[in-house]
C-alpha cells in the first residue's frame, strides 16, 4: 500500500477511536449536531451536481418545508429527496444490511423520486457520454454483468480485510465508472460511500463542492477511470473522512 495512504488511513482510525471515546452528549444535542452535518452533506453533494440552493436555503427546505423563490422545483425535489436518502442509508447501516444491487437501486429511486418516475431505480437502456471526461461508460447491455461483478469485487475486498475507507472509496469510484443510471449517478455513489462508512462506525463525510475541491474530485475520478490509478481518489476520500471526524471532535471535545 502507498505510504501516504497508509498513514492517512491510520490517522482516520485514530480520530475515529477518539470520537468513540469522547464525552457523550445528551440525545437531543447529539441529534442536532448530526442533523447539521447531514444538511451540510446534502448541500455539498447537490452543489457538486449544479444545484444552486445555498446551505441556509437547503436547511429551510429540509427542516421547514419552505419554498425558495427563484429556485426551480427540481432543485427543491433534489434537496428533499437527498435528505430522505440520507435517512435511508442511516437505517440500512444501523440494521447492518448487506449492500446489494437492490440497495443501490433503492437509493437511486429516492434520489429521482418525483423527478424522473420512468428511470428512478432502473438501469439505463441507452448509451451515455460524460461531458468533459475521456471515460466512456459501458454500453447498456454490459451494465447488469458489470454491476454483478461490482458486488462480487466489493465483497472480496471485505474478505481480504481491505480498510473500510478504501472499500467505501471503491464503492463510489466503481459505481460512477459503470454509470448505471441515466441520471443521479454522482449522488447515488456518494450516498453508497457514506452508507458503508456509517456501517463501519465513521461519520457522514462530505466531498466539498467549491471550485478547487470540485476540480480535484473530478480529476481524481478521471485518473482512476482512464489511467486505472485509484490512489488519488482514495486519498481524497480518506482525507475527507479525517476532516469530517475532526469537525465532530471539535464539538465533542470542545
């Protein structure tokens, strides 16, 4: 394993151990903290895909049911759906349910609820191209066998004792590479990544959507998909997990 990745994973494990032994907060305070992190995650994940709601507007839509003037109905639905998908992955993780193709399709169905009824939770039946990328996703007839192999490979990584953060990064990376859905692949992949992180005791982790971070995100995916080099993306995810855990610790230990 790459030395930098190995050291960053070790740091993530140390931070996780500190968080697990931190002074417990009362139930209400803990719920509010987690809710704030989940709103931030919904905001960042949607922003990556071009949603223009601000963090404050995202909170108003999710928590208060407010309609934001000048924003499209789709942007509102994307926000509501993503928040509901977060609740879904939390339930799956807490119940220790195995990740399957059905799990992935269920996440996607929530993401596209009310936006694209015909395609929600269904693999695409048309070829696609990704704007600005040299990677060409597989033809529709290859999606099912590649998704089956995807699940087999993920389970093999677990059997081999691969670090959970590396597996979480793989789940995101490989699902985006296959691009099984006509729309919503990015959000679904980030939710799948977080589902696995939560199931292994890590925190909800946001991949930032500011221009510099966004460029690094897409560049690292391109390196993985085109150059068969997933290291940069795995480092990006591991660093994001560390940053998320550190934010929690500042609250718990502060």
